[in-house]
């Protein structure tokens, strides 16, 4: 089983400096190699293949990375399933993971993150939790997004070490992590990883 993320950048035209493109590429490079595992197409759309266990974290990481720019966000659909055709370019590969990701993306509408597998009960449960988490994640400020991105990159760091890394006070970091719902996000990621192994 694999995971395919299909996404696009919201308000990409608002950032004429194309800083979002640089951040998107950096984020995608963290999880794979172009064009086999990720590609950007139609200007601001992208696909990324990761292991099922990494899919939700990769989505949240990409969101945090791009939300460092004011008014920019991403919509991402995670599709879980098989890969039947393995092409040199991800956009030419296919299988149930790609189909699920595409279908899920078409149904996103106002949502910014959702998941679709071949298990409806799994999808219903996870999408409810993701929707609740999104209420907080969609409102991250650029400052909070940067703190979350750094925390996800360095999961072992204490708040003191994170404060040093970001050149802030530990009090600031504590407040930002609290306002960002970071503890809840870590619990969601842990729960997701446990559940996805049962599929």
C-alpha cells in the first residue's frame, strides 16, 4: 500500500514573488524526489507519493511550510491504496491510491485536508478528527506556522531548544505551540499511524 497526496496552493496568485513555490518545492523534497515521487503541474497543483504512515504528517508539514506566507494555504487530499503502474513520473503512475486521491480532491470543496482509502469506517473516523484539527490549523498565522514547521522537523527538541533554534523566548514558544493546537496534532498523528497499520 502507498499514499498519494494531491494538492493545490490556495491564493497562489496573491504571492507574486513566488516564495510559495520555493517553499512548496522544499517541502516536497523533504519527502521524495522529483519527478518519480513528486511533481508540480498546472502551475500550483502537485502530487506526492509517500508511505501510508507518513501521509498525514507530510500534509500537515506542507501546510505549515506554506502558511509561513500570509494568506497562502494548501488543500490536500490523501489517497491510500495500491500502485498498479509505476511510471518514471508520478503523474503518469496509477492505481487505487491515485484514484482515491483524485476522488477525494474533487470532493474537498471548502475543506483543506481529507483522506480516502478503501475502508469507509477508517475514512469517516479520520476525516472527522482531521476536520476538527483543521479548525485550528486553517487559522495558523505565519509566525505560528513557522514554529509548527520547526517543531515537526525536530520532534525531539524541548521547548527550550526550539526557542533557541527560532531565537525566541521559551514563553513565546510555549504560547505559540498551545495556540497552534500542537499537542492535539501530535496525538492525531500518533492515532493515525496506529490506525493506518490496521488497514
